[in-house]
């Protein structure tokens, strides 16, 4: 990521509604819970030994005005990450203090995984008529979902214990969607977490062999209908901006970008 790219992110994030960002950050943390959470001032430090997800292993600044002892606090956080066998990462959202961003710029910290947080109004996109018949009922079997997710996404089976722990720790109501094809098995998955009037759609994946057949659209809309029937008014997703197919899928479903974030570290993760 180049300096012009970073300047573009700053310009975009300067125009966002910080109250909306704070709410989406809070529901995002609940939807994808870390094994260990600690606060240093308003910096939320999330660590998970059993899974390498960056969202589960990062420093998350939550107050743009919290700028005390930046170098000392980053050094302290780095030691915590080292104890977990993780590289130190800061998740730079619009809530990151400008002084912290300047510190990382000056130290030439790496910048990776630019991600767009997007939202859709379910009251407009999921009508009463379309919500009358839910074609797919989510599973309640965490183990079955985790197995399906690993297979569909082509992930390392060694991640199963960690992913099982994460999904099992979700406190709000969660819908575990698994689509199957005869003779093929699991072909698409999604995890929908309803948190009051908001619903997050995570872990959506379609088997590589079956992409291009509309399975992503079908499972996304099934997830949205399920959330709407339970009272959610808006849904949110997160997608890396270089994943063109995911961005197209969400935009076609009515999702619009709210803000972006990147991960930064003193060395390449």
C-alpha cells in the first residue's frame, strides 16, 4: 500500500460518522469474539491463540483523542502479542488517533488488508413478501458448520478447534447457514449474527468449483431474510477491497460502504 493509498483512506475516513463507526465496531467485536480482551486506556487488545484471524489478534484504538505514551503502550502490547506467538498489529480505523497514525507512518509500519465495512437497510431490501418464505433454515450444529466452512473455504483443518471455540463463544443469536449439493456435500456457508437491530454476515464462502452459479447471492439473501424476520433493520459485512467478486456481490444486494480500515505492524505479518 503506497502513501497516496493511505492519504485516500484518511480522506475517506475523515468524512464518516464516528458514532456509526463506534457502533459497528462494537457489534463486530461481539460477532467475532476474541479469546482474550484487555484494555489499555481506550485501546482494545484482542488476542486468540487458537486462530490467526487478524481481527482476533490486533490492537483496536477506539478514541481519536487517546494519544498518551504511544511508544510505551505499543511496546507493552508487542510483548503481549509475542507471548501469544503473534505479530503486533494495529487495526487502523477512523477511530485511530491521528498521533498514533503519524507515529506508525514515521516508523514506516507496514499496511495490509484494506477492508471495507458495508451496510444495507433490510427494511428496504427485504420486503414482507420476500420474507414470507425462508427457503433455508440455519443449522444449530457448530461442529457441522465449522467442518463445512473449512471444506468450502479450503482452509487448514488444523484451524477447527480454534474456529469452533470462536463460533461457540458468540453471545448474540447466530444463524449457521450451510448449503449442500447432492454428490458434492457442503457448497456454500455463511454465519449471520443478529445483535438487536443490526445483523452481521460473516464467513460467507462458496466452494471454488461451484462459483458463478449464484450460490453466493442465494445464501446472502437467505441470511438477510433470516435476520430481518428476527427484527434486524440493517445488516453489515466486511470485505477486503481487492476481493472484487465479494464487493460486487454485496453491492448488488444493496450494501453501501460506511468506512474502511487497514492493519499495520512494525514488520510484515
